[in-house]
C-alpha cells in the first residue's frame, strides 16, 4: 500500500512538473503607445489591434542601447514591446524599445 502511494505521488509530480514549469511564450509587438496607466501599457499594433499589458517596474525602457525613464513613453511614441504570456490577452512587458521615427 505504501509503495503504491509513493508511486502515485511520483507519477503525479512528474505529470504536474512540466505544466507547472512551462515557460511563457515570447511576443513582440510593434506599434505606437496608446496609453500608459500606472502598471499597465497599451500599445496599438501595426495591424490595428490594441494590446493592454502588465508593465512591471522591473521592465526597462530603452532608446537605442541606453535605458531611459518611463516618462519617454507618450501616446504616439513608436515602440517595439517584448513580452511574455500565455496568449495575446495575458501579457507582461519584459522590455520596451523606443524606435526612431
């Protein structure tokens, strides 16, 4: 009985392991800033869709190769946003790259 319980726990751990540790998918969104509201960034992509993403304080904002402040992100600013998430409706920004016009 004890051996069966141990095997069951090991199998359950093995099955849950990959799903519990699965990496998020990487996303790259090219467009312009629609809005910055606290810990949220909205970007209107080149295909016309607007994506609202979590924007943690740890996510750097870059211009060329230099880190700049979040104040640089104003509506209409062209950006490339690197994000992680399960799908396009559940994204967290990992980096914002400001593009030159």
